[in-house]
C-alpha cells in the first residue's frame, strides 16, 4: 500500500564489483542499476515524488513519501522533490524512515542502530531514534509527528553532495537501500521490513494527512 503524508521536512549488499555498492546494512551511494545487479528489490516502479506541503514550504516543508506493507528484506527506495525550496536555517540533510519487523530474531532496535552506526564511516548514514532526529533548529523532532505505528521505527540521516537546491521542477534522484537479510541473533529468524519513507530535513511541524499512515505491522 503506497502512503504519502505531508510533513514539515524534506541498504546493504553482498560484495560486488562496484565500489559504490557496499557490504553494509544501509547505503545511499549506489545507483538503481548497481542495486538491481546486486539483487536488491526496488520499491515502486518509479521514484516517489515529494511535493510542497502547505505554506511552510518556504522552510523546507515537503511531503514524506514511501510505502508500507510487507517489503523485501533487501531493497531500495528512490525519491525526488518537486519545486524544492532549500532553507539553510532548517536543512541538515535527508532522512529515511525504516520500519523494521524484528520477529523472533532476538534483535532490538537499539542493537540494530548500533550496527548501522558502526558502518557510518563507510556509508555516511547515521541511525537515530525518532526522539533524536530533528531539523537544524531542533524544532521538529520526528517523535512529535510520527504516528504511533512508526514511533518504533529507525530514522536514517545523511548529507548528499550536492545538497538539494532551490529550483523549479524535479530535484536530483535520491536512493536509500537496505539489506537486513543477514542481521539476526544466533539461531533467530531474519528481520523483515514493513515500510520505508524519504523526507528532507523538516522546517517546522505540519501535521498534514497523517491519518491512515500505518501499514501492516507485525510485532
């Protein structure tokens, strides 16, 4: 089920020949063709488009786009911004929200965050709790606007180079990939993924269209 909600805001693979595809849990540098070749499953048939959200778009408020449901444990999401407005007062990177199903893996969210952050030097991606992730002014923490169903998700932040700039039309294409197939405690089940979303750094809280965001959940 595809979900899109307005908000004041904006994986890893087995070793392959390309240096841009890394053996990490998450990644943001590989292209779709590289990820396809490495066995990742694309979410959606084309990039998700994030639009201006309400009057606060001048602060960088854009809709959060993505999908919920039973997703591949090794996959990727692509998204773009339409008529993006860059506001350096609030912008501090791009974010993805990864909704992980831990099942009987024996893993916890905190353990997975630690594993992802141990690879930040390679990926440039930092994993955060929703209560830690916010804009550059600390004025829009994810825990303040995420629905209850996503309060236990992981928020991933990175700084693309170049950063999105103010321009009409579609922005550059951004890709977030994950691979949790090999992440589990000894003898536990594999992890699952129940949703993934992409956003720019929030500019202010704009609780638009959050009702019905929750996808199928298995905890």
